[in-house]
C-alpha cells in the first residue's frame, strides 16, 4: 500500500545496538500515488501521521527538495478543514508536508462558499480522496458562540456555530463557556454539522461521496494530548 510504503520509508529505524539509524527521506505524493489511494487509505495516512506526531517521530523531509518537486504540479490526497487556532497547526499535528494535503483554516472550522468551492476544487479537479473536518477541545470560537459574542465580522462566523450549541442535549449543564465538557460537546456537534452541510450544499461532493470516490470524516483534536479522534458520522 502506498501509505504504508511512505510511512515505512520515513520512520526511524534502530540497529542491533539500539541506536537510531538515519531516517530515509519521504517525498510528496505523485500522480500515481494519489490515483492508487482510496478514501480509507487516505484516512489511514492521516491517522498514522497523527500517531507519529504524538510519539515525537515525524517523517524526515527535505523541504527545499519538496518545493522543487511540487512546483510543476500537486497531487494531495486529502482536504482538511480545521480551526484557525494557533495550537492546532494541522499539517504539523497530522505530520504532513508540502504537497500532501489541501488545508483550509477558519475560526470554528465553519463552512462558507469559499471553503466549499475549495473542497470541490480539491476533490473533483485535483483528485483528493478524503475530506476531513477537524475541530478541537477548548475552542475559543465555540466559546464565543455559546456566550453570544458580537464583534465585527466575527459575529457572522460565530452565528454559523449556534445550531451546534442548540444540538447538544439539554441535560448537559451548565450551558456556559466555563463548562469545558459542554464546550467540547458543542465543538464535536459543530464538526458533525459542517459534515452534513458539505453533503447538503454541494451536489458535486455529494455525488462523489455517493459513488465512494471520496470519503468524509470528522475529527476532534485534543489540545492537551495532541491526539486526533476521527469519526464518520
């Protein structure tokens, strides 16, 4: 499998004395690698990347060489929508490099026409096999939506999260931004909301999903552990 080959090529090995041997370089995906991947293997690549990040064993990359290798074309295997939060730099926490993924970031990982169109480009035009919507714990945008914050253009962004606040069962209380468990429940509900919106608002992506040409997953990133928990529905 292409994903496993990339992982194996980049992982650090140990010799018989227990010392770490130099790691092999891993390169950006080629057209052939992208074509051979499935939605399942694309998800596996993200899961494996996060596991490497948590373990402190990222793949070894030559960024200067990767810039040159991707200058004439790109073949990313996934589109990832994540939050603007500086503690969730998505390529780093998923251990992905130049040319590996399309990355869209906005406060609260909300959906708008620009992001939806970008997803259509990434999948239909450029061949990505997976869309991942990844929220995170202790999200400031979610807290703002819970607290009914109003601030310039941010007000419209937080309004998009409000349906997720209402979607959390009423028996979870107190329903304030100081209840971190409630905040995280809303964050996950917001991820699931965006997943539904992608399917509902884009006939292009819905058709690709129905044909199993691409996959759609959600995820929650834990700020304390660095782990991403992926889910399908």
